[in-house]
């Protein structure tokens, strides 16, 4: 009986050590990159595990900040090309 109790103790200790190691691995390889990305103000995509920097829309469209918004059905005036 004494051998059986010692064997069960070793099994429970091994399960405990493996679960603690799995918890640390989950934190350092899965949670910490997301927290670090969001700490710097970036966007974290959990499906692809990508840290992306947001792009300011006026930089992308070259429109001035606060430009008037178009209403649906309103014609768009495109200036003629310069020669």
C-alpha cells in the first residue's frame, strides 16, 4: 500500500507540474503578445495572431481632416486633369 500511495503522489505531482508549465506557456506564447501589442496602441488580431498598426484615414485617402461628407445620391465633382 505504501508503494501505491507514493506512486499516486508522484502522478499527482507530475500532473500539477505539467498544468503549471502549460499555464505559463499559454501566457507567454498566447496572452503576452496580445497585451504587449495593445499596450503600444496597436490592434491585435487573434485569428491570425497579427499585431497591426492603425492607419490614419486622411493619410490614406489624402483628404483634409474635417472634409465635408457626401450624402447618398449626391453627385461627385471630379476636377478635370491638369495639363
